[in-house]
């Protein structure tokens, strides 16, 4: 059964580590397909990584059409959310999203 809530945006926090020490982190917009998009981004990073570098997503920030927002720290929780809420519908997103996505701040987006 699919929930009444509608997912409209999802941003993932990527952490880059070298020799097990975090060296860089940033947000990526995965609002089109969520985990599938995040997995593809990680696979690309890992395929092109130096031998001592690793990449992980440590949290997902999801936004809903009704103005709600939730943070998931576990991939398992994000999988369950996507099963519950169904496909993403970025075209239905309220403007602006509240709270302001960290991704927007990182990219200088002022919607």
C-alpha cells in the first residue's frame, strides 16, 4: 500500500575519506529517482577513486508535497520510505522547500 504523502525532493550527503579519514563532504540532489540515483553516483565515484579513497552516503533529507521534511541516516530507512511513499514527484514540490535544503545553500540556489 502506498502512503498519501508524496515525495518531492531528496538530497544525499556524500562523505569522501582517504585512508579512513574524512577529507571532504557535499550534498547531491537525488530528487529524480532517490536511492537509484544515489547508488549510481556512489558507483561512479568509487569506480574513479584513488586506491585509498572511499565514499559513503551518511544521510538523506527528504521533502514532501505537504511541506514535511525528514532525515534518514540509514540506507535501510530510505529504502523503506521509498517503498511506503512511492515514486518521486519533484514537479509537485512546494516553493520554497522548508527548511531550506543544505544542497540549495551549497549551490547558491535561492528559490
